[in-house]
């Protein structure tokens, strides 16, 4: 299992960055290789990805969500095994540090090769930069979900 960490400072308040991140169906706009995310309910999302020509589908479950602070998830189905957390740290009233930490277990041959060549790290770095560009260009979130999910509720 590989751990990927990436941090980006965005020129929007923490609330705006957090609210946009809760709009999972918007992820294909800034995440390379993500074709579709369907929000099944408050906790679960169904993902369709295509990386290096290989299509994968899997479900994730949010295991901890605290508005304006963090969202943690894990996969619950499919060939991809991952868990992660994104944190939102206000730097001041108009800037936020967004930190993403993911543990990824490469499933198939293509994923293992991508992991060994550092492609996953580069992809996450690019995704975070594209998130920065996406939210700063908009200057406001496209929606929000402000609910609380506690680990003991999962």
C-alpha cells in the first residue's frame, strides 16, 4: 500500500473549499481519470474511473465528516483498495490549506505499474492543482452538504 500526500493553498475561505469538495459528482471536472461519481446517499458514492485504458468501478463510504475541517473515506467494493482524508485548514479569512492523504493499494497490473513509476503521486498532485484552479476560478461553491458523519456511526 502506498501513501500519497498532497497539499495546496487555495484563495477561497475554508467553508467554500469544503463545500465544493462535498460535491462529489463534480470531481470529474478536476480529477484526471475520473469519468463519473454518483452520490448514492449521504455516505456512499459510486465511482467510474479509466486509468491507462483500464476502466474500474468501485464504491466508497465516508467514515468521518466534520464540516469545514475534514472528510475521510474508504472503499467498500471493487478492485481498488484505498482510504484517505482531506483536511481544510484556514490560513486567514480568504485562504485555505487543503491537504489530501490517501493510502492506495494497487489492484491490477496497470495500477501496480503506475504506482511503481510514481504516476499515482503525480496524478494526485495534478488533481489538487486542478481543484485549486477550479474553485478559485468559480470563487464560490457549486453546492454544499453540511452534515456530520461520525466514525462511530459507520
